[in-house]
C-alpha cells in the first residue's frame, strides 16, 4: 500500500532548549560579564548558503533572539577572486527566508579595510609584523610540520622602517601578485602551526565586488576575522571546530592591537548529513560541471534549492532545534531533516489529487457527457482548510500502480472483479481489462454504484482500498520531477571512492504525462501541497503558462521514524 496521509510523527522539541553555548551566554549575562549579547553570522560570499549554514544561522540569530541581544550579518569578503555580488544577494535572501532579520546590522569586512590596514601598520611599528619576500611555496616549506618546527624567513629581521616602506608600496601597487606578503612575527617553533608567522596580507590585483580597485592587498581571514568581531563589539564569536586551533592566534591579535572590544570565540561541531556533501568547493563543482541544474537545483543541499524543492523554512528551523549544538563531531541522518519537514507539511499542506502514471478507467454505467462535482477535504489534519469541488465523469485517470491484473495476496487495490472506493466519490468495480496488440493494459472498464456517492455505502460495506482519481476531461497535464538523494551512498566519497562516482543516477526522474487537478493552477509558486497518497509536491520555477512543472518535495514515507523504531537512535 502507499503510505497513509496521516502519519504519526514525534512532537517537536520544546523551544526552551539549551546547549553549552547557551549555558555560557546565560552565565555571562548572570555574572555581568556582558550586559547584552551580540553574535554574528559571517558567511564568505563565495557560494550559496547550505543546510550546514542554516545550523549556524539558527544558532547565532536564535541566541540573539532568545537572550534579547542582536545578531549581525557580516560578509567576510576578503577574497575578491572567489566572491561575487550574486552570492551576496542570495545569502541575504536565504537568511531572510529562514526567518531571521539583522535589522540595520549588515556589515562587510571590506568596510574595515582601512582600519585593518592601520592595525597592520601598528603591528609593524611594534616589531610584530614584517614583509616577507619568500614565495608561497617557500613559505609553506619553511613552515615545518606538526612534528618539526618551522624555519625563520631570511627577511624576518627587516627594520621597522623598511617594513613600513615595503608595506606602503605593496598597497600602492608596486609589486605583482605573490611577490611579497605581510606576516605576523610570532614563533616559528610553536607547536601550533597557526602561530608560525601567519600571513596577514597578500598582494592581489583583483577587482573587489564592493571596493572595486581601491585595494590590491587583501587581509587574510585570520587577520580580518577577529578584528571585525572586535569592531562590531561581538561578545560571542561562534564558529565551527576547525577554527579551534586558530583561537590562540585570534586572541594574540586582539591582545596586541588597540581594538575597541574583546570578543571570545566558541566552537561547535559543524553539521554533517548522510547522502549529502556540504563543502562549497564541491557544490561549486556540481554546478560548474553540470551534474545539477544550478545552485538551486532541488537536489542540492543549498537553502535556495531546499526552498525550490518545497521545504518550508519552519521545517529547517525545527531540524536545527532537533539536532542541537555540541562540540562532538557527528553525522546526522538526512532522514531526520526530511522528518522535520514532513511534520510541518503534514500539518499545513493542502491535499490535492494528482495522477503520476495514468491508467484510463471508463465507468460504463455512468452517463456519457455528464459531469458532477464531489466535495473533497482540503486537509484532514485541519478541518478549517475546508473542502473543494472536484469534477467526476465517465472517463477517469487512476494511478497505474493502483491496478494489478493478477494481484498477489496483499494487494488490496483495484483488480478484475474487485470493488474499491474512489475517494469522496463512488465505489467502482472492475469488469474488464482492455489491452493493446502488445498486451499492454491501456484501459479498464468499470461499473459504479450510484448509491455510494460521497464514498460510503448504505449497507455499510467497506472496500479495502481507497484510490485517488481525476476526470480525464478536467485533468491538467503537467511535468513532474521526482527527486531522490543526489548521492546514492550514505557517506559520499568514503573509503577512498571518487565522490562523483557516488552520484545517484536516479536522483531526478522526469515524468511527462502526469495530471493534476485544475485547482492546482491557483497555487503560488513555492507553496507545497500533498498529492494524496503520493507525497508532497510544489510548483517549480520552470513552470510556464500552460506548462506547469511540479517537484516532488518528499514522499510520504517517514523513514526516520522507522529508523528510530529499529533502535538506531535513542
Ligand atoms: P565551506 O567549508 O563549505 O566552504 P565555510 O565554512 O567556509 O563553508 P563560510 O561562508 O565561511 O563557509 O561559513 C559561514 C559560517 O557558517 C561559518 O561561521 C561557518 O563556521 C558556518 N558553517 C559552515 N558550514 C557549516 C556546517 N556544515 N555546519 C555548521 N556551520 C557551518
Ligand atoms: Mg569559511
């Protein structure tokens, strides 16, 4: 049987959740370390936001909301080679769509370039930064390894005056890309490689989306990030675990510069999802190599894609609450995200009839040319959603999978001689199977019982199956795109496999002779509905007048609930 529309799901967790970061914030407020808190979400505009970013957004904006503080949106736009206005625009749209608002607190690291430059000069003057002429390869080679200390650059002991002069000339554009860098002068023997004279500035003759060609030197992430936080008086600078080893460096800059505030960094485990890749570098390759339709292809894990696929923002926020925030790395089953989304859709999505793979049924005892309208419930979970009239006539479409000529024992749907209920309409009985010359079933002949109008019989008999259906004359032809995981493997690229070999060849199946109710024409793009017994679907942006396209958001089967029952989760 296809799954029932009203699936039992677990209730979402209480909003008063806590985690180690919220505990720190609570303590800081209670002890007066901070009067109010300021967080930020700091994306680099070099791609579209993905579901992993949603975890960070929900955390940073969520904490600000819960504790009466504020959260900034700050673009870490320090690498003009990879950054684009398109990405800035999409990031803003995605954060808003997720349901968060930065108010007037929209910032760009590039707004701080002049200040960062002044602070770099400050470190040079203090003998704590120097211009290095080693090439990038040499710098890497001199840096040493985890087990061996690094070596000092021959340019490390330049005079302050010479460093100031060279740095000014770097800014003035006198040198080509890669000719020189500015480095912090810390400790080439430090066990923390981030302390081995990290690069603060590099020469990059590139046009920046915001500052144009005003600059040809750009600060490194390590030099820009903490100081940007300090300028904005960020109290809790929350980031993912890979920056843990950068924290001492971050603190070193803060201690050695006349910054207006001292943010503290806290790290949490990034989101990993089964069947999913969340690296922007790989996502960019999927797009540029044509494995998907674009950044917003419904199979991508980007927020634009999930929106296009019909995932409601609320489902994503619920998912973020369910997974919580911890310091231990883990992989979350993608089924859990789907479960959170289904939970919202089951509650809110209107039901409609659609036939994905049609089979014609002719009701022989129904008058030719007659049409009647039966009332069908819009959402059994929400009686206030009302009903709608659906046209019934002599020629109907049913789902091809709902008929079997020679049914096995557990198949209760239509079969020769068997009676089933057509939802909210009548009981029908199959009397004849019509085949073409090749032996393919092309049509069913049925009779209906006029006394069963509305879907119940006066004698109380109840067919074992209820099917959805459409009137042939009224059905609207549509294209339907069935989506499944982009990566067939639970852990794409694991065990030394090429990630791209793990792509699921059936991640998109396009059906071109499906039908929907005419009432679906009124659904604004983006609104997700349940095609009864089939799944959740939403109109795609590729729809044009007279040629609607629907995406399958999700099937009805809640595999996460099943995994839980099998004891794979506590
Ligand atoms: P990628 O590694 O895919 O390029 P990124 O971390 O470099 O992504 P940023 O734009 O720098 O991308 O990320 C902005 C913020 O989102 C950072 O604070 C980062 O820690 C956080 N973030 C990125 N990926 C995840 C994830 N998978 N889970 C949680 N937070 C994440
Ligand atoms: Mg990053």
